C-alpha cells in the first residue's frame, strides 16, 4: 500500500481509537506502524527536496528569508527543470508500495459500537477481518 492509503488508515484508526473498545492495544500498535511509514516518507521527502533545492556557486544550500515568519529561513527550488524533476520524484515516493504487517482486529470485537463508513472502509481487509 502507498503513503496515501496508509495515511487514510491512520486517520481511521485515530477515529476508531476515540471509542472505548477492547482492542485499544491493536489500534495503538497499528497507528504506530502507520507513523513509521509516514515519518520515513517525510524524511525521504525532505532529503529529496534538499537534493533539488537552490545552491550557491560553492554548492551550499541557499537559505532564503521566510516572508511569513521573521528570523527564519526556507529552501526553495527556483529552477523549473529541477522543480519538475523534484515533483516527479516526489510522486514516485508517495506512490511507492510499502508492506505493513498490521495487527488484525476481528470484526466481532468492534461490532457493538456503531461506526461510520469513513472509519470502516480504510480498515476493511487491511486490519479488520
């Protein structure tokens, strides 16, 4: 499953975790598994951005003043070709397949609580069996 699917599963788990259920451990464990992939993707995305970010003649990253926050700086990609390359690579990163061994939750353990389809749909077949 890709980054977007894992993010959707994490959001559903957070909503499910608001209910008082006997499967709190499984929900927490699965949320942690989602966070690992999400954090790893965020780290790789930052590295990818730095790879294409503007550099000076000596190869050092150029720190631009952040117009929205005083005393802070940001990196930018001003070269249209590098920006297009960055966007293509980032899409590949976000769509990359990850294997996550979720802790399964039996449907019978959560049937007593009325849940919305927005919670159930991402979890069916991946976590709820």
